């Protein structure tokens, strides 16, 4: 199952030529700066913009193929839309706003009763206490949760989210992100999610499409894209690799938990999760020290063997980003050119990644 997208369109200020194919279901994050073309992809997927050339296929269902004369109108695409502004009906209660989504799905008309149900969505989004209230009495985060619920109750085959957290402050973002994580795990819908906030990529993305100046510079799983040293995402100040892990061991005496991911093991401060639980870890490139031999008499717990996969120079920083291949993943490290010379780092050569347990960011999956 996959989501395949091909789009060409000329605006007065930019020529867009974008294509990607990612696994479905799951959250595909369209990541890039403002004005790069992310919202254009959302508008085309919704049927609100008809590009010069376009082909969109989701799980074998063709939404558009301009070359073959196929263009489903918005009302036949079964897509749910969530924007920056919740766009709730101000004169309706939360319940009535949600029921509007159900009416869009055709309850009582064509028998469309599958997909997310009212009680399930209310529970997943934690909005039961809000049902009798009007939109103007809700916080920004609460309004967005209701807007997401309304979109889900329309029983979409594809959920489109165009920077849904951009208008929220950091506290409201932190409030709503766990609900989005619960939704993606429970409902398993294909989702196209637009953002330029790295924390949303880290917590939500299954796949990432990097968009810049109307072009797709790279696409793939979140672990693949975050660990490519040749991409701008890795070269940010906050760049770092992300690995999908499971809890493998708890050591109560040492207050540590061992995680397995990417074909390697990582000790982190103890997490309160059962063995086998899925989670994510992010290892910032600036926190990874490289060595040619195992050191002795130091405090760190993680000495991870790997292979130098790529060396990417950063002249402006006078540094080099080293991409370290693991059996089924990768890490990044930012070092000086002098360190590359002293350690004799070369492509396909061995290297050890040294990581403090407290430097590993644990993200609940």
C-alpha cells in the first residue's frame, strides 16, 4: 500500500515539479520552509487546485491523473481537511460541529458507517468535557482537537493537515501532540501533514518528504531522512538521527533501560514502559563523540560500533557531519575536520559512536 504523488504547476513566481511515493497508512510529513510548495500539494490532494499536470494515487485508488483525464471533484475524494485555523462553526456546539462531520460521511443515506466512530474519536482526542461548549469558549488547542475530530468523523480515506499547530504557542503544541500520536497509532489512516517544525517531525512522522523551492529534495522513512548527512535537515544546528526502538531490558539497580533499534543497543535513563514497548529516540549530532578505540574510565554508557557511510563538509561551520551506518539504521556526528584527519575517518571505515545516556532524547511512539 502506498501514496504516490506527481505534480507540475507553474505559478507566476515559481515552477513546481514534485514527485514522491511513500508507504501507507501512516503520517507523511511534508517538511520545508514557508513558500516551498507544501500547501500546494495539500490543495491538489484535496481537489481545490487543479495543477497543469498531476497524478495522485492512494492505496490503489486514483484521485487524479490529468494525463488520462481523471479528476475527482473534492466531494468524491473522501479526504478530511484540517487547517491552521480550526474553522469551526461558531453558532454550533462542539457536539453539533462533530456531527456535521458524520453528515458529510453520509450517515443514514448511503450506509457509510465504517471507520472512526463518534465515541471513539471523542475518547481518542479527550474532548468529552467539551461537547456542550461553543467554539469561542475553547482554547486554541481544544479548537484544533475538535476540528480534527470533525475531519475524522467524515470517514476520510486520506487526512490532510496543513500546519495544524502553527498558530499555537509551545504549551498548546505540547498539549495536542500526544493526542495526534494516539490518533496515528489507533486509526492507521494515511495522513499528509504539513509543517516546518522539527519537533512535529520527530514525534509524528512515519515518512518525510523534504520540499524546497517547488522541488522534492528527498523522501523516505523518517529514520532514513533524518540520518542523511547530505541533506539540509541533518545540517541544521539541531540536526540528529531518529531511530525506532523497543524496550529490551530494565536495570532497576542502575536506573537504566536498554533499548534496541537500528540494529544496536542504547542505555537511557529508566523509562516506565513494559518490555517490548515501541518508542523513538533522537540522538543529536552535536552529542555524538567519535573514537577509533573503546575508551576506558569514562562515565558514558553507550559505545556503538558502526561504519562511516558518508562525510559531508560544512565549510561555513568549519565542521564535518559524519554519517555512521548501523546494521539497520544510522547515526550522525558533527566533528571538526581535524578530528576526521586524526581518526583517519574514511568512507566504509570502522568507527565507534560514544553517546551519553542523558543525551538521548526519548520520544513515546
